[in-house]
């Protein structure tokens, strides 16, 4: 009787389509090694996005597929994560200590973008990544309050800033440097210069992802980001209502014009759930984010309900992902985080740091 072959195991692995990569693990080059010893099969996987909350499900699914083969008694699945730097706009220098920058944007204000950005950052961290968040809204910084931080950042060398730590997140905001109620009465060039300094003069420590919470719209700040900051991908936040979707489309087209890949669309406030009776109502319309994603040919990353606990927890300085880590809403954020990072993992690798710098010296 012929023994088990590596090809049989590969065929079994191909039957499982990863829901985040949307392809099988063999064609996604996730399978690094298959070892067969008698009736025991060991598969080593290296996944390009953080999967802490998904590992058990992934392992169980693969054990079932391989375990169904003849002559298999034991299946071992070893999962490791390796997050690499991905390609960004041409001619933009990388930021030291940061592998990937994800911009979170919206066409208009009031769609819950900052709340989504901080929970997305915390969800990526909960999935096992090293994450930072930069508050790029100079006029209306909100991340210090959302992260429950009131202290100023330290400077060890007098010229650069140490990121402020909160809930394992490295963070930076103009809100750490000015009083909460002090208005920033600055013209555009001052704002864009401040944003550049906040990103480049912060000593980020070995980040897999830096989430940038952009101000709403498609103005100076967004243009500076697109031209001078290496952005790996953008996420667009919208609500289902038509007026928000019109502006969200503008934001999406802006990123396409400046060659920043749009990783997908998140629909916020998709439905209201009554805290008294549990009745669900689509008060801002229904399915707008999904329709927009389909029409513009980008991924629909997920939808979040209009739930007062999200607002209460974030206003209170403890966002939902850390306030109720096992709750339903935190799980939605983590699901979205896996989709965002998996989509990013399929993009081209960044080779800029691999090439030597050529200097011409006249002697």
C-alpha cells in the first residue's frame, strides 16, 4: 500500500480558502513546509498578516481537511506570522521604524472615522501586531482623549519625540503638545509642516503598522500625506446615507489619483440597535457602503452598528476593543483588522531598503 504523498496533503490544503486572503494557502505562498512521518503530518505556515484571534479556527479547519486523508492519524499545524513592508508611492522615503502606513480617511466629518481608526489600531494590536496611531487632525485632535492620555511626549535627545504609550499602542498627536481647548489658528502650510514633523520626528519603535487618522475631506493634509509620506494603503469610512457616500467616493478617487491603493470601505452606523428592546433599524439607509464598494471595485471590509457603548467607551478614554475585548463589537473590529492587513499582505513587497545608495564622489 502506497504511503501518503506531499501532493495529497497539498491538494487537501488547497480545498481551504482563507476568508481574509480570499485564496487558498498554497497559492498564497503561506505553506512553508510539509513533513510526513509515518501517519503524522506536520504543516508549517507563515502568514503575512496578524492572526491571533483566527489561529484556532484556521488550525481546526486544516486538521479536518488533512485528517480526512487515508493513513493520517495525527496532524500538527504550526502558525507563525511575518509582517513585511509593502510598496508605497514612488519617490517617497520610508519612515524609520515603520513597516506599513495605513491611512484612515473619510470624505466628510461626522461618520465616526476617528473612533474607527483607534479601534482598528487596537484590533490590529490585539491580533498580535506592533501598532502605532498618528492623529493627523491638527485642527481637531481627538486621539489623546480617546486613548485616555493627558501627558506630554518625552524627548530623549532634544530633537525627536518618543511616542506616547496607551493600551500597547504607540501614539502621537498635536493634542499632546497643546491644551485641549486651545484652538489651532494656523494656515495650511503650517498645518502640513506640523503633520510632517509629527510623523518624521517621532521615534517609532519597530511598527508593523502605523494607522494615520486623517481629518475629513481631500485638502492640504491629504495631499501632503500622498506626496511626502509612504502610505501602503488607505481605508475609507462612510455611513450608509447618500450624502456621506458621495463624499466617500471623492476620498477614494483622491487616493487612486495619487497611487495609494484603497484597501477597502468600512460602513459605520449601518444600523441602530435599541438598547431597550434590541430592535434593529437602518436609520441612515441600508447597504450603501457595500454598493459603493461593488461600484468602485474595492473590498467591503465590514459594517459597524450605531451603538451608544462605542461612543461612551471611546469618549471615556477606553475604546471598545479594550473596554469589552470579548464583546460582539470588538470581534467585528478584529474581523475588519484581519481583512485590512490580509489585503495589504497581498501587495508588492517594498524593496527600497534592499538596494544600496550610490554616491558619486569627485576626488
